[in-house]
């Protein structure tokens, strides 16, 4: 099914623990789209589904397209995007990012790192945010070192945003995590 209802939320995660901690299964607006949370749903498969949604909306006036919010969790760990890069997948993603907003499809990447994310993918994103992160991740995400520095006036809960070529700081809403991972190590 490629048609989505009003204000749909879709989520794909390449790290199952992240999906679990974020209560991703509770946030998906329609159970028909829970297949995106399956660990077998690679970035390539998720992208093909998103392209189908865009295709269905192609002949619909933009103002008649209900919003779709797509959260892509840990795609920096996804095969074809962040690891084992696949040029075709990356190219298709960049092309999709350049046109999806016109049909009210909004993509939100939440990565653990910018390592492996190509510059072409980053530059295709109109809005970019960076919380406290490494110097390299700050440069990759917002083009400056600001998110890697400690500011006394911004100890926690702040992000730097790069919007239409301007750098701004914003307050980030944070909620309490109610789920916990039972073990933090793997026994082999």
C-alpha cells in the first residue's frame, strides 16, 4: 500500500535497540507500515517504499497531499548508506530528498554519527540539526564546529541548526526514556 492517511508517521531503524528505546512501534501511525521496523527492512527496501508513496502523489496537487513524517533512525549504520556504500542507493536517496518535500513528505534522519553519510545526502537536506557531538560530526552536519564545543550557557538540551544557510541555536525537547536494555555486552 503506497497511499498514506492524514499526518502519517513512518519509521525505519537500522539499529533495533534504537527503535526499541524510542518506542518506535508505538509511534507508527498505521500498523500497515510496521514492516518498516522489521530488521530485514534495509535502507534500499525502505527507500523503494517511499518512492512508491511519492509516485502515487505525483499527479496530486501539493496542497492536497497530507503530511507524511518519515523517521530514519541510525541510517549511518545501514547497509548501502552508512556502511558498505552503494552508489545507486545513495543517488536514489539524494534524488528522493530533493523532491519529496514538494509532495509533503518530510524525512527526519536521526543518526548516531555522520561517519559514512555522503556529502551529497547531507547537502540534500534543507534543515540540519546537531546536538553535542564530535568535531567531525559537527562539521559534517552543520558545517561548523559549534556542536562539538561546550558552551556554559548551553549545558544540555540545545541543538545547533543549519537552516537555509543560517546557523541558529534551539532548545531541544527531551523526554524520559522508560525502556532499558537488559544487557550492555555481548557474550560470545
